[in-house]
């Protein structure tokens, strides 16, 4: 408000005096004000684009269930999986590149991934129930491991795990490829067993990370990084650690 008032007064002075100094000052105020407004728009846009990609992936899951009920062709399902993979890759890349990879965004990214693949599992049950029946032990183990990882993290930290490890990134690519092969072309083979087993391994790793880390962390790539981070945290006195508050809760 003060800057705007000063700009108006300088403009009025310019109209009365027509001095070069007044012109330069007024023009500089316009440039400064424009840069501030532009930076706000760009900053909001940078935050909104990754968030919209996360929301888009969460919406794709229920859409796939509706598509599977309405169309017999698997091509629309393949397109949905490809778009979900695209959004999963680029929301993280853009968020890190633009410096907006907040804790909240990473947690919602994990929720969107979980929700999407639950819906994919429902689609497989609708399209290929026999494939799921033959693998009931692996599916049960995967569900138990997934639930245990997030529940244990919620008990320890007050929020679910969001590690985004290398194993989980590979798992995402494997799931996309296998789901495209199954839903798009009816290919049911050992690759589906491998994906389910890999998912159990990813969740076990997440559970071990939760056991190792004394405070909630996100984007922990491997167990090696988790061990190194634990040593770093334990070496520092509590009063010297960087304390942050998110949603009324404290974490380091």
C-alpha cells in the first residue's frame, strides 16, 4: 500500500513538473512493483504444478475403475497408467528443480501413489480375478507389509512414512510396465510375482528405516543413507538441531 501511494504521488509530481528525476524514480518503482508481483505469480505457479500432478494421479485411480466397468478394451487403462507414471516422475523433478519439494507435498505424493495402485489392484480383480487368486499369499504379504510400514511410522512420528527410496522408484517403474502388459495385452507371467515380491521388499526396507531414524524424514534413498542420517542426528545435541514445525508438530 505504501509503495502504491508513493508511485501515485510521484506520477502526480511528474505531471506537474515534468522533471527527468521524477520520471526515473517513478519508472524504477514500476519495475520493482512489477518484479514483486511477477515473482509471486511464478512462485505460486511453481508450487501448484507439482501439486496438480499429484491430484491428477489420485483422480486417475477411480477413473480407471469406471473405465474398466464401461469398456472392455485395455487401451484406455494403458493410457491411464502411462499418464500416472508421467505425473509421478515429473511432480518430483519439478518440485526439486523449483525448490518447492515441501514435506506436505511429499506426503501427499505418497498418498496419491498408494491410492492409485489400490485402484489398479481393484481393476485387476475385476478383469483378471484368476491372476489374483493364484497369488493370494504374495498379495496378502504386500498388504500387510504396506500397512505395517505406515502404521508403525504413524505411531512413532505421528505421520505416515514417505521415504521415496531408490527401491520404491524402481518398484513404480516395474509396476507400470507389468500393469500395462497385463491390463493392455493380457500378459500374465512371472513378472507379476516379481513385482509383488519387490513391493514387499520395499516396504520391509521402509519399516527398517523407521526403526533406524529417530525423527521423521522424507526422501531417504537407501538404508545406507538412513544409517548415515541416524549417525548425523545422534552426533548433534538436541538443542543444536534444526527444529521445524509442520502442522503443529515438531520434527528435525
